[in-house]
C-alpha cells in the first residue's frame, strides 16, 4: 500500500509537499502544492473559511481532476487546501481515506 505524508514544502514558492512512499519506504513521488507569492501564502479555504471563494476555486479547478492521478498537485490542492473543512489535518485524513493511502 502506498503511504502519503504531508509536510511543509522545501520550496519557497509552495506551502506543502506530499511524499508518497511504497511499503518498503522508497519514495515514489514528491509533489509540492499550494502557492506562496513574495513569501506570503496565498489564501485557501483552510486559511480563510470563505465558502464562496471555495466554490469558485473548485469550479475553476474541477478540470484538474480529469487526470485521475491523486498524486498530482491539482488533486492535493483541491481536496486538502480547498477541502470540505477548514482543518488541513481533517482534509488530509479524508484524502488518505478517499484515495486509499496509508
């Protein structure tokens, strides 16, 4: 089973990174996501709680889900930063459950 950990990004222009590993601990993929501009994180639902902004973001980015690859930044942002709750922790748990990551 693939394991997923989410940590603060090591890239200065990204908020978070998801590290996907196999059952032996070998890194399969690392995906950085969530924009930071001029050192300031851009708004997202977990920061603002703005439901209307969340709806607009999800409408605009629904096309990102067409790849059907939950390891891509579009998926991660859509479900974690702009997820169902304002809690990143809860959204990460829901993401792991939805896409069957450990």
